C-alpha cells in the first residue's frame, strides 16, 4: 500500500488541531495542549479513512485517491483561513488568531525555536521500528508487503492490517501538521506546509524504507530546506531550485537501485 496522501493528512491535522486551539484560545487549562494534539491526530486519521475505505470496498487506486485528497485538504484549509477560522482582528489577512500559551508546544531550549515536536518525530521513528521489527503485528505487515498471497495463505487479515497501516501513518502525519501550527508558527496560515508531505516520499526512500533510517534522512532534508532558504535570501537563487534538487535526488536514488539490483553486460557475438 502506497500512501501518497501524507501532505493532505498533514494539512488536515493542522486544520483540525488549529480549530481546537482556537476553541481553547481563552483558556489556560492543562488539558488544552493534549486535546489539541489529539484533535490533529484524529483529523489526519479521518482524512485517510476515506481513501482506505474506497480501496478496501471498491478496490480503487490508493495512489490516485490519496493524491486527490491532498488537493481537497489544501483548498479546505484555504477556505477555513479565509472564512470561519480567520482572525476577526487580523485586518483581513487569511490567517487565524495567535494561539495562547496553553496550546503551544514548549521549546526545548531557551531562546530557541526547537520545540517538543522533534521529540515526537524521534519517538515515532523508534515506535515504528519496534512495531515492524519486534512484534507479531509488524511481522504480518512485512510479510503482507513482501508477498500478499503468502500472507493470505497464512491467514493474516488483510483488511485489519490495511486499516492499521493507513491510520497509523495518517496519525503521524496529523501529528506533524498540528505540531507545525502550535509550534514555530503559532497560528494557522495558508502556507503551513511547503510540501512536507511530498518530501516525506523522498525521506522514506533515502532512509531505505526503514523507520530509523528515515530519521537520519529527515535531518538531511531539513538541512536542504534551510540551505535553500538561506540561498534564496543571500544569493537570490529561486526557491524552486530546492524542489528541483529534491526531484533530482530521488531520480538518482532510484537509478542507483536499478544499477545495484541489475547488472549490465556487453558481449560481442560473432556473426557468420
């Protein structure tokens, strides 16, 4: 199962979590932050549940449906910041009100923008590795991904595994979305994501489809993002160069896999 909808699930998590953060905008309750995080996670899971249902019920193409849901989530978020979630005192700008401290993720260091979201990311990678490598559920997922007929013959429940994989992935995307809004941004804006969900595909391949490898690959991609911003500011390089570099990186990675797994041979055959 290829979930290409991480971008939409991230945006859905940002939208749902921001709506909950606005609900707590006049509150200082200790439960405001956990409930906001849960709202973002649930929003991402709900957004992935529809294409998953279409796949299992009608055998629709999961890649196409998840991609289309990315655009639906984007324009739903744009509608929200121009409509019900727009700050009434924001002079007409398409953005929500600033969230209160009760719903903001705490920073790890003083005078730093590094917040609790990085801990969530590392823990997610470790939990994903543990599930896939150390549990019977992870064994079923790996067998089902490697050889579906063998998994069915062994009696593994394909529908339950599909639901778990999709909803678990979507919960992480939703967590990333809400962490972005209640972290460094502190409000909901239309460009909350410059394409993080699509970059996640490159991160997954750079990490060799391994949860712990994805952590290292994500750090590498983060450096590319930051370097692209600095290059745009100091050298006047278009920001599109970063996206182009990401595409070239993925292309050469796939090409390397081809030449590693396939051997080219040249032979001279005598002709009569």
